[in-house]
């Protein structure tokens, strides 16, 4: 097991990579009252036998469950269970469960203690690090939420064995992104050991997940409220989100295509070499991620125009200037439109 401390503005958070769900009880702070689990239907069905014998609140799955209605249901259940300010909540599940749990624990009675057991690769390397919690509202993603750190995050790597491939791909895309924008070593490790990771070799996973978390944690520590440095985490995500919205492809696949587009633009701007571009494409392909998607260009460009990161006629775009080093630049919408056209997709 590898441990990392993330220093948050309000409190520190311990990330425990390679720890087991079975040891959850030992991380609960002393003196807390009633302990309550929030989880989703799938994770409950698969892992309930490993849960401690606490009251458990089960929510639905998918973005449709990440809502104020679900939050309302949970507040009601907490009241029924007579949860008070001494109670403690642990979210066991993927990014959706963690986002909802953090939001509930930060708002119920103005905030009670909480931790996470992350059971998806995306939650482990991305969603449970950084203190962002929240829910969707009327179709707008993450519209309502708070910044607050959990006391601990257990990344139980063994749970990844039951994770569907599509969900693993989401995590792979974020790990590659972290290497590309912040660490040549991490990227090389992935180039050398991708096969072990894809086969869920626990030793390789522990190192790669830990290093990836450490990168995200360092970026977040430097910029907890997303003023500058944290924008680099959007590498591949500007076009990626537009593709996700318009094609319905999953987050990992869309971000993969977004990484291709952002890398292509980095070559066009004379920032990186064709050789580095080729390495990125080769690694995405090895991980099973798409490097080309059928898209409706008009719709993608339209979605880009509605992006919340847009400032006037310009869009913030993250490019690479070398392996392990990213830069945030502004581009005019027509320039991005011609990039999308030149990709030759769709
Ligand atoms: N807070 C943040 O900083 C942050 C960052 C990135 C993403 N997110 C959010 O995370 C969410 C996506 O998270 P996700 O990809 O983990 O999705 P998810 O929570 O929906 O999990 C994916 C699916 O896998 C199932 N599942 C979870 N663990 C499993 C396991 N071990 N075995 C089998 N099935 C399992 C879930 O029930 C679900 O069906 C999005 O809502 C996104 O906005 C938040
Ligand atoms: Zn992402």
C-alpha cells in the first residue's frame, strides 16, 4: 500500500492506494457517532459482503442519479436514521457515489465527517482527489456543489477486477493525460508497462495509480479553486466534452479523441514534434482507446461554442509544449472549427 497526503484549504486528505475495503473501519476517526454508507446498486450487489455492518443508503447509477432528487432522498434517509453532527458517512463506489457523498456530507447539518472507498479507476485517479463534490442540475453537469476534502480515500485496486472495460478505459485516459501534461516519467512508465496495467497486475497498478494521484494532487494543491494550473487537467477535455455530449460515447473514449485533437493542434502550433504525437497515438491505441471517432462536426463545434470554459469568442485550450509540460492557450472558435474539420473524422 502507498499513502499520500493531499493538503486541502480546510483539511488534509489521506489517499491510500492499494488499501482494502476490508480495512475501512480502521480509518474512521475516533469518537464519531453513527456510521453510514452511501453506495450504488451495482457496487452494493457486488461488494455488500465486504461492507462493515453499518446502515447503508443505496442510490441508483449513472449521471441521472447524480441529482438534487437523489440528495433529497439521502437527506430524508439520514433524518430517518437519526444521523446528527457526530455521524460519519463513507461513500463506496465510483465518481458518482463519491461526488454525491461529498456533497451530502458537506451540507447535511452544515457538514459532517466523511471518507471514500473508490471502486472505479476514474474515481481513484481523478474524481476522489481534489475536493470537488456536487450534483447535476436540470441537465447541467456538476452545476451545484462545494469544495471539501474527505478525510481519507481508500483506492481498493482489487475491486477493479469487476469493473466493465468501458469504465476501465475512462481511468486509462486520465492516467495517460496526467503523464502527458505533467510527467515524462509517468508517461514512459505507461509506455513500458501498459500491458500489465491493462491486465490489472496489482503491483503495476499500485505504482501507476499512486503516481497519477500524486500528479493530480500536486496540481490541485497548487490551485485548489481552478484559477490557472488546474486548467491543465482539461487536456483533451474541451473537445472531449463536446464529443461526449454529441456522440454519447463514454467519457474515456471521448477524452481519448480529445487528446488526439489537442495533440494535433500542438503539432500544428509548432509546440511538439510529429514523433511525440505518434507516441501519444500509439499509447492510446495500446490501451484500447479510440484515436478517431465518427462525429458530426457541426454539432461538435456547436457544443464547443456552448462550453462553459469559453470566454467571449475564445476558448481556453490546453496544448502540450513537450512531454510532461502543458500550456493553456486561447483559441478563436473558427480556428478550432478548422481543426475539427482537418481531423478528417466523421
Ligand atoms: N469530483 C471530481 O473532481 C471529478 C473528477 C472526474 C470525474 N468526476 C465525476 O465522476 C463521475 C464518473 O465517475 P465513474 O466513471 O467512476 O462513474 P460511476 O460512478 O458511474 O461508475 C461507473 C459504473 O461502474 C459501476 N461500478 C463502480 N465500481 C465498480 C466495480 N468495482 N465493479 C463493477 N462495477 C462498478 C457503477 O455502478 C457504475 O455503473 C462523473 O459524474 C464525473 O462528473 C468527478
Ligand atoms: Zn475526465
